């Protein structure tokens, strides 16, 4: 199971594997556990916007879990999301989480709540479509239903590094309130709805757009992969380029950086240290790989996956939507929020800001970062 998860090149759905007791919790159980603790919810709008609802465009509100429940029962114009929060940072005093989060059924007994992040959101809560540049994403749905759209790395979804976040590449495609013309060239879509107890494996660099279909809670971990070191070189280069640019221009960083990067953007000295260490590790890994003898009869990744799937009857690949299914889904997705389709809360970039964004998108393009990385590895 562990090796299948770490090596799969396709998304996998695993059912009836996890024994986590959180799966059986009701909203009342969550309310009792979280009590009066103030949580920071990112709040967006259930309405049409031209661009995706970037995090910088949402409002952060502090509220208890009960406040959250009260709001979602009385307010249909907003969605609320307590997202991407490491559990040990927010709930270190909650012994229930320490005891009940167990990743050993998947082959990772060394991982616990300390390695896990939690996502609590109302219907409509979502993160813009993106790629995680590091690791393999393992997601456990513990309450409610959550819809995932998945696309292979080679799918052109109009990638952008702005807003900039180290470890994420965003898509300019707005899957929450799309226009049909923006979706016509998109294919290879896998759609899956997670129910409590389901586990989704998202391979490295797969595009994903995730939206709550109702009040939903999920917990996930990112598993480190050998290729992460080479990716850290790229991310370090991008951080230096973006950080240096922002130091020398008189412009608001709101449209450039993701909110979590305003304080976490590495300075040049730190970024160079990370790059140097990652270059050394990549060179060492290359030596080890070259020293390994690969026989002609060794099965490829695809064959290995098929063998693993034959072994586990509770694991399956997620099928690609056919043309009719995809067209029908795009039609229903784009029909939402039609009554306020003229509203555009995101058309606020000044000419100066647009010039900066255009330039940053060029210098942080993956081909540029790849070229610099290759040059560094040759030194």
C-alpha cells in the first residue's frame, strides 16, 4: 500500500481503509471538541467573479465553530473556509486529535496529527485550481462531501505564479464561476466526490480544484518525494526573483503575494542556502541513480500500479470524464450565479501593477526556472 501511494502517477481513491474515529463524528462532536476556540476563516462570495477568488480577495474573520455553524445556516451569500491549518499549531491541546489521527492503515505509522493539516468549510468553500510543487497529497475526508477535479500535469490550465506562493502554481481558470468559452479546450478531467472515510491520493504536480458540496471537513498530509530537492531549487530561484522585484518597486504587494507569503517570503541569503543544499542533494541523488543497474525486464510504473490495484480491491483509479459527461458538467458549473454575472470584484489591477505581474509571470515561468536549475546543477 505504501509503495503504491508513493509511486502512483495517477490519482487513486481508497475506500474502507482508514480506522480514524473522526470519521464518525457529528457536527455536535466537532463543536464540543473545538469549544470556544477562535478560528480564522477565509470568507468568499457565492457569486460570479471574472478571476478566481484569490486568497487576497477574501476576508478573514475570527469565529468559533458555533459561529461558523450559525453563519452557514443563515447566510447563503458567503462561503467560509478554515483551510490549510497545521493541527499541531492550532489544536496542540486537543488530545482527541492526537489519539484519533492515525495514518498507519496506509503504511505511514510514523505520521500523526503533527504532520496533518485540517480543512473546515461551508458549502462552496474552495481554493483556486493549483498544483502542489512538492510531495504527494493524501487526503482523508472525515465529514460531509467534497468534490475534486483533477487534471494531469501536462494539461494546459493557464498556469501562473501570481499570486506567488512558494510550493504552489495556480491556474487562471476560474472553476467556481466559469464561462463556457474558458473551458472549451480543457480535457482529461477526472471528477470524484469524497465521502467520509474516503482517501484520495493526488500524485505530484497534478492540477486540482476542490470545492465543498456541503459543510465538509478533511484532513491531509503531504508525503515527501525524492524529486522534491530539485523542485526546491526552482522554488528558491522564484522566491529570489519575486522578492528582489518587490523590494525595488513602489506597488502594493496585495496582488503579487499570497497572504501567507507576506511574512514567509525567504530573503536572498536564506533562499541561497536552501538552493545550495538542494543542489548538493540533487547531485548526490543523480550519482546514486546512475550507479543503480536497471534491467530490461524491470516492470514500468504503469505495470507496477496495475499489479498493486489487483492486490487491493478497495483501491481504484479515477476515470476520465468522457466528452458528454465533461460538457454536461461544464454547462452546469458555468450556469451558476448567472443573475449577477456582470459583477467583477477582481478587475482592480492598475496599469503599473499589470506590468509588474506580466514581467513576474515571465521570469517565474517553469521553462525559465528549469533553465537556471540546469545551469546550477552543471556548476
